[in-house]
C-alpha cells in the first residue's frame, strides 16, 4: 500500500496542465478525484513517473448549460452533479445513475470526467454517456477535439486520449421534453460496483408512441455497449409486451460479458436482458416527466 | 459462587467510554504508535505460486537499493527461527510445522519467501520487486475434493496424504437406533471460504530495551499472553524478558487469535539487529495470508419418526485447513467444533460423527466468529426444514418437537456438554411471535409468489458455546490454551480503583464493562475505575479475548477479584471503626455499617491505612496494600442460545435476495451492559448476512487466490444492515460467576442458517434446494434455472 516514487505537479490552469502534459505525457497521469488512481498506485498496479494534479485548475470546476447541452468541466465532482438542480432538471438519467456510483465519500472527490476517463467496464457513467450520446472534449497543447462515446471508449480501462491530451469537458444533450429514462443495475451488495446494469432513454411522440429509444449496458463486455438490435426492435415494433420481451432477448444475445469472481458471463447476459425489459416497461408505464 | 442479588450497575446501559476516542479517530492503533529511532521496516516477498520448489533467490539488486538494510531468505533465518507448530494432544492429529519464512518449498499463494529490512516502508516496498525468485511450479490442490482424490499431490510429503486430522465418535447402539427411524433424510451442506476482515489489518513492532535484554512486542492480537509464551519458548528467551502489548486493536473476530510468523520474526530480528523492527500488513496481505475460515462440507443423515422427532443423526464433516496448522488452534479447531456443536438445542440422543481436516495449497484456516457453529447449524437447521417438507409438518413445529425443553435442564448433550440453563423453546416462540409467523404462513400463497418475488421465512435456533474453560479446551486437544482468565483489582492510595485484566480488547467495550463490574462490586463511581489490559507486564496471565469468553471469564474474574478486595476493605475498616467486618457494606465510595449508614469511612480513608499513609495500625496479621488477584477457570463451556427468524423476498429474474424483516431473540444469561450486548448481536448478525449472501474467498483449481482486495471480496457495511428487531431473554447460568454467558458469536451463527432457510422456503415450490452459502444473485438464478431444467427433463 505504498506507491512507487513519482514527480508531482500541481498546475493552476488548464493551459499549464496541457503544457505539462506536452512535456511528460507518455509517463504522466492526470490526477483528478484520485478515487481510482490512488488505490491503483498504492497497489502498484499503476506506477506513473509523473502525476499532474488538476485540482487547482478552478476553471475546470463547472456544470453549466450551453444552449442545448450541459457542459461539465474536468473538475465537476460526481457529488456536485448529484446535488445539482440543473442536472436534476435537464439530465434525469445522469441524476438517477449517480447514487449508484461508488459511495458518498468517493463521489465527494471523484469527478465525472475521471470516471469516464478511467473507462471501467463496470462503471455507471460510461453507459450513461453512451445512452445520452454525450460528447467528449479532449484538449492538448495542440488544440481541442470532440468525440462520441463509441470513439472514446476503446476497451477495458482504455480510452482514446493521446498521451499529451486530457479530457477537459464532457457535454450531455439536455433531455427532450417528455423524455423518459431509467437506470437499473444489480450488484452482489447494495452499493459499490455492480455486476451489470442498463442505462435507457425513451422519447415518446404526442400519440404516446415510441419516437426513439437508446439503451446502453455496463458489465456487458470490455466497454459500455449500445444495444442497437434491442433499440431497433422497439423503434420498429413499439412498446408492446411482446416487443419488450423480444428486445430483452435481443440484448441478451448481443452482449459478450466476461466471467469474474462476482458472476458468470451467462448470468450477466441474462441479467442485461432482464434489466432491458424492466427499463422499457418502467419507461413505457411512466408519464412524461 | 453464591448468588449475587444486589447489582447496582451490572445490567444497566452505560455508554462506552471507548467511543469518545474511537469515534473521534484518537485511538492509537499499531501504525499510530510513535516510532523509535533507528526503526527497521519490514516487507515480505510473497509466493505467487500455490505449490512450487524454490530453486534460487537473487537478493543482490534489492540489497543494492538505497535504504535497504538487508534481505533475508528462509535459509538465512533457518538457524535463528525454526518452523513452529501448535501443541495438540488429540488422537487422530498428525502435526506438521510451519516455517516462518519458506525454505525450499512454498505451499500457498502469499507464503513468505523472503523479508526486506529497510529504513522506510517505501524503500522496503521498492525492494520487493527487485528480489528475483526462481520457482519450479508443482501441481497444487485447492479444494477438499481435490485434496482427497486418489493420487492427489501431497501438501506435506512426510504425512503421506492430505488428511492431517481425523476423528470419529458414535453412541452405543447407534446403528440400531438409526435403523429404528421411520424416515431417513440425507443432505450435503457446504459453506464458502471466508475471513474476518478486521478494519485494521495486523501489524507488529518489536522494540529492544537498549540497556537490558528485554524486548517489547507491540502486536495487534487478541491473545497477548499466549503469543508471549509461544515466542519466548520458540526463540529460547526468558519469558520475563518479553513483554507483549496490544495497542488499540481494530477488530479481531478470531483472525487475530493466532500466532503469526511475522510476530516471531520481528522479535528475532530485533534481537539480531539490536534495533526496533516494525511490520504493518496491507489489505492484500490480510486477505492472502491471515487465517481464513469455513470451507466446510457437511453430510448429514437423520433417521426420523413420522412425528418429525429425530431418532438418530449421522454427520460427516470435512474442512479445508489450508497448507499449515496455525498456533494455538491447529486444524482440529473447526472440525471438532462443527461435530461437537451440531446437536445444538435439540434432543439428539443417538449420534455418530466423523470429521476430517484436509490439507490443501491454500492459506491456513482457523478461528473466525462462530467457529464451526454456522456450519453445524446450517446443516441441522436445514434438516429441520427438510423434515417438515417431507412429513408435511410446519418447520417451526418440527423444531418444537425436537428442542430441549425447559424441564430438561440441566441437560447433558450427546457428546457430554452440560447445558446448565437455557431458553430454547421460549426463545423460539418469542421469535415466531415477533415476526408474526402464524399470520405469515396463513397468508403465504401456495406458489409463495408476491408481486413477482418469492417470499419465505427461515428459522435458526442456535446454541452458542461461550466462556470455555480448561476442560473444554483439553477435550479438544488444545494443550496451549489455558482456559482461565485473571484480574488484579487494586484500590489505589487515593481510593480509586485500577483493574488489570488478562484479556485484550479489540473493540468489544471491555474498558466500559469491566469498570462497570468493578464499580458495582466495590460500590464506587464508575468514573473512578480504570481498566488496564493487553499488556503482559501489567496484567496477570490469561487466555485472551475470543470465543465469546470476555464477559464470562474476564468479567467473572473481575467480580471475584473485587469481592476479595472488598473483604479486605471490610476487615481494615472494621478494625478502624471497631465493629465486625460482616456488618459493613460498600457503596457510594464508602464502607459503612449496614444498620447505621452514617457510621463509615471513605475508601480513601481505608486506603490511607492500608498504604501506611497515617498513624493507624492494620489489624493483626493483615498485610499492607489493598488489592487482590483472581484466576478464574470457568466450567467446560457455558451455553448461550437464541433464535433468528427472517423473512426474505427472492427475485427469480435477477436473483436478488432482499431481507424484509428480521427478528433476533438472544439469551446470554446475566447481561452486564444491554447496549453493548445489542451491539454484539447487531455486528455479528451483519457479518452473518455477509457470509450468507456475499462473502467468499475464491481460489481457482490451481490454488491461485482470485479476490485479494475489498473490491472483489465483498463485506457488508452499515448500508447493508437491515432493521433488526431484538428480543432479550435473560436466563442466568447456574455454573458461571453471576450467571454470565457469552454473546459475541450467536448473531453470526444464527444468521447464516436462517437466511439460507428463508431462501430455501421461498424457492421450495420451484424444486430448489439451498445447500450452500453464499447465495449471490448469480447463484440463485443458476439454481432456479437448474431446477426448471430438471423439472422439464422429468416431465
Ligand atoms: C469505495 C469506492 C467505491 C467505488 N465504487 C464505484 C462504482 O460503484 N462505480 C464506479 O463507476 N466507480 C466506483 N468507484 C470509482 C470512482 O467512481 C472514481 O471516482 C472514478 O472511477 C474516477 O474518478 P476520479 O476523478 O476519482 O479519477 P482519478 O482516480 O483521479 O483518475 C482515474 C483515471 O482517470 C485518469 N483521469 C482522471 N481525470 C482525467 C481527465 N480529466 N483527463 C484524462 N484522464 C483523466 C487518471 O489519470 C486515472 O488514470 C469507487 C471508488 C471507491 C473508492
């Protein structure tokens, strides 16, 4: 439980952070909330030579509305988002997922961007980002680029950020009027990391018919997985009990989870099917928000 | 011991004195102690293999690292620190020794292979990666079945096979009694491997006295005196030259009532280097190397009458004892516990058992809260439900018909254990009433389905072995387990009281309860009693704190020690007052004439005479000082008891078990402090919920440990604790001092079978049989799928 030696930098601005990354990038890690990085360093699973602590970059500590998007800076804490009236009003899916992300103490420090950058296949926020089609703003001294979830999440614990880059912001589209959402997960214990979960959104037209559904699963494979076949089924056939059952089955068939000490692959796949069914039924039954 | 009737503080809730420093983070745990100058920090190179030959160890690069003092292998230490073994005097046990640091062979993942000595913990950790160990991996066995398979790799060649302990027992005429039963039921139950997971992992620091030959060992243990005797003996030291002190200990649960290799090693190295030596365990090491527990397989066969009464029981228990015996318990601990405790609260008069402990290439197993009892009751309580289902009887009724009834006490069970008092039937009835059992059964739909989830109720009646004295340990072969505990009760010159107890608190609240007891008996203010324990130089000798013995044995000794000092106070005061000592009573910090309370002395005034601080003489023949020492060896055991009744809902689709309602009735005899007892019941029950629903240490077939972190080994937290309805019954023991029984383990023992039975009750209609814990969601879904497939196949 003692990390290896490392050099420590604490930049006061994004610009300074990016210039440090330009120099040290390949051997450096960004430290934001430290809720994953510090344990990994203590266990010497990671031993970065350089830490770039962005906690003094106050300009990154924001959650704000920019047109149709909610922009969350790299220092937006999970706990702040959980308590934010803006998030509650505009991002119901994120709001309902956050209580499942770790424990209150870890959310007080852990950041939204840190969790996304960490890209744990069992983390909640990547699936939320995938279901909401969030945009990832990646910055470096060379400039800025923006990618979607498909490009951002590469594999387990691997994102598309280059060594001299960092995730500066994540942008979530404001939920459409009348959108319904569901976040469901099952864990071997009532809190902490889950075995699998599903993030879902549903838009309904004036006649109450499905006008678009998005489903993303965690614990489904190496990264969060959009359940395209299940989405297509619902979009084609609507929210009948038969269609929902078929969507659950399609989800089960589409995922390729792995087995670990917590659950078998078969259980996880079946569970994702069950949770897809539950999420769709709950959203179908719910009135407009 | 004559009946004590006049309690003033015993039986009252007093808030724990410990909490003011524990809850504010002020307690001094091992790693909080001030560090002596020149301290050497240790780190251990751990074996990555379950079974391997050590071909070569290259320490050159590690030694060359700045800050590294030395790197020692098993070969380097062989002369100073030989392997150690428990002292077990029991037929069927074949001992082997455990090396402090491995030599030539490693036998489980995590075994110590070399030790780094460094100027800082960081340097020690850095050096670990630089030690090059060349291994020749060998075949390994991880499970009981693999260990017993013909031709299995043998963990200790000297033994020839992997059965380190086997024992058998049968009552006379067993076969005939069994044959007389009308219905025979048989089931195999098993429990996953778990471990204690104290909030504070272990650690130790040995500190040589620069001007004498003595060494002080600070160690996070439950058994300071046993540790001292064993290390001194092992290293050839005079026992008086080793002082063992426990700092604040952050939980023990049995895990810390073993002697570990590192405790021996820090003392040996402190002697060798003449410097203080410290080692602090991290969580990975805790989960890899501290004793594990359970991993039992129990095959129970019962012959029953049509009325549901058990005619005879036949139990076969196998335990996985890991790669080495531990000191002082050895692998006989869990095996003998499970078979001896299975009859529990039931009137089983024909009994046969066989138990075997099987060596495997896994971490040693040992004591953990409940020892053998959760396993024993998983089997017998699971069987009660099966008898009910087979004979069409309500499971509660089956229990009523089998339980030892109030008129049967005192009762000697089939293996010779005396139950002096108990409340088995009242406790069962009370638990059923608290949960509204009859109403639940009446409302329970035939398919048990309510809102898409299966509902069931589980019951567990348990007995709880507590306060084990010398005969109880001897009968199980533990030669280095004294059984007694002791106290020295001192009225100081200022009239206040110091109580030195041989025990070692690990969070149980001794500093409150022992003060409460002494204050009650000596009639002084609770605030005026200071409790000192966990220090072999200050307290008299004793066994330690584990197996629900603190209150029974430590508390009993404080009562007796206080009574002895009380007599001396009366003698001196009587002389000072010119009256018969027998007329005098203690109370309000005074000693006074029972019939004329105004006539008396303060304890301080008596103490001044006792300590020669005035010109008053002592009575003829009386010595100075005002203290007494008491060694209390309790009976073989004293049996506490209780009942858990729990209602669950099981979701068949995601496999989740939700605890809806939970009632615990417990009877630990005379209660000293109700709130502390309730805390023990709550804590143990929550640990039982962990064992029943989530906890399991997983080894793969090759002996690799797959979840040595708290991310992967899940324990329940306060967030997982259901509301517990607590029912108290107080049936004092007639065998122990003041009627005290233990209370620390029953919560766990009751919870595991009750929850398993509740899930079994909920899913009985589906043809699911619950025989193993933990019951994780994936396990439940798998069981339901298998039952459905079996039914579909049969149809
Ligand atoms: C007790 C506990 C329980 C937990 N349970 C859960 C859970 O149930 N679900 C869950 O999802 N998580 C859980 N976590 C993890 C937690 O959510 C972490 O906070 C989160 O994964 C990482 O966010 P952070 O800000 O702490 O990042 P850090 O730990 O600081 O960093 C994590 C990784 O991301 C990189 N990184 C951080 N910020 C950036 C950035 N802006 N740009 C580029 N790279 C960056 C770091 O270099 C590092 O590699 C738990 C943690 C704890 C301690």
